[in-house]
């Protein structure tokens, strides 16, 4: 029996383009009670990522504003690595380039501000208050979650589940042949989370690269549903989609983070396998690789399953959910 009418949720994000699309979904989802958005360095530095989160909230204008709290400035043990080359210099498609007909900025100065509270405290307080009812969805490197575990493991272990966008089980990586970006940026943190004992759903490239948003589809959608949200979706994805046009020969983008959000909303969108997963923290060529024990004869006492890894996805059903949640409130 659940105590809450809506499911309490926290998003931990590194403020990039697909993160923005995932946040729009959550801010519009009536089944969720989005308590807070905690921010981590990844796609872009943590200050800019925080501004990007506030930007998305200002555009969606939800009835209830989630608290926004800044977290880790860099990975646990390594120097930061950003993805500005893919997400744009601001991490969000370089929004300052867009102007209204009268020349004024389409995305003016932000009016919202982040909370003065530290993201790690926000995560721990929410774990304490909502316990097993709370889901955390992570859309960036796992530095904040690992830091919360290191600060107070017992309290963070109270959460019901963490849905993680990261890793690649049976497919190649994206930032390297072996590793997916979020695990590559902070493999030490990812491994701390793998060992947390918290129920984990890993939404990796096996499934996220099966959900794509072609530019043409987005343009058709924006034409039918003209709003600030659909205009923002076109604007923020421009540089991101151009990257895939130039590098992977399709004009559109993967919906990595939106799929993780979709799985948090409706776990039946994916099929999962319960596996033992570790993240390589030392490999010369394999740093950040998620290694799942898929052997038929594995010894479950030595390699106990710690993760529900997503291996299949109903892409059509996910896209329906996606389009139903990226609307505007005006
Ligand atoms: C992940 O990397 C980031 O650049 C995206 O936002 C997503 O979270 C995909 O590998
Ligand atoms: Ca992300």
C-alpha cells in the first residue's frame, strides 16, 4: 500500500539536451510528484547545468516547482570531462543564438534560482522522508549518488529504486568502444552505486539507442503543437541532431535520458534481466565499461545479481508516452 497519491521522484541530471527532454516529461507527468532536481557535472559544468535545469522549469511552468540543488563539481577521483561538442557550448544547444522577431532574446535572463541546499543533503533528506516510496532517476554521471552513499549509506539505502541511464550491456559504448558516457565520466562513482544494495534498473545503450527522434518527426510535431515547449525542443536539439547527422548518418537524436524517465514512469516499457554488474574503474581501454555476468552457469553466491538490466524496449509505446508528455501547459 502506497502512502502517496503521486509517486515521489528525484531527478539527478547533468543538464544536457536529452536531459532537458526527460525533465519536460517528468514536469508534465501527473503520476509523479517531482520533489527535487539535483545537478551534477557531466555534459557541462555544474553551474551551467543548473541554469539549464532552471531554464527547462521556466519553459514548462509546472504548477509545483521542484527544488533545484547543485551537487558535485567533478567526478569522485578524476578530472571533469564534458560533452559540449555534442550538446553545445552551454550544454543546451547554445540558446543565446535564438532571437524573437523584434531582436530580443528568445531565452531571456533566468528568473528562477537554485536552492542554497547542497544536492547530497537533498538526496539524503528525501531518502529519509519518503523511504521505499522514493524513486531516483539518474541522467548523468553517478557522482552525487555515490557521494550520498559515502556520506550516509544507511539513509540512502532506504530509497525504493534508482533508475540509471548508463552503461551498455551487450552493445558497444558511445564515448569509447567499451563505455557509455555517464559511466565513463565517473566510473568510480558508478561502481560505488553498483555495490549499494539499492534496487537498480540500468537503462543502457542496448535500449536507449533503439529510441530515436528524427528531426522531421519533431518538426511535424512542433507544427501541429505550436508552443514555447515545442519551439524549445526544436531549438535545443539543433546542435545535438547535427552531431548525429555528421557522425552517424541520421538526422535526429537518441532519446537516452527520456527513455530512463519513461522506464521510471512505466517499467513495462522494457524487458529486463537480473544480472551481476560491475563497472571497470582501471582498464587501459575499458575504463567505464559496464560488465554484466551473462553466463548461464554463473555462481550466484559469488556473483549475486545487483541490477535489473534493460535489454528490450517497446519503442512505439515509449514514443507514444514521450509525445503525450512533452506538451505545453499553456
Ligand atoms: C548519456 O550521455 C549524455 O551525454 C546524455 O545526456 C546521456 O545521459 C548517453 O550516453
Ligand atoms: Ca544526461
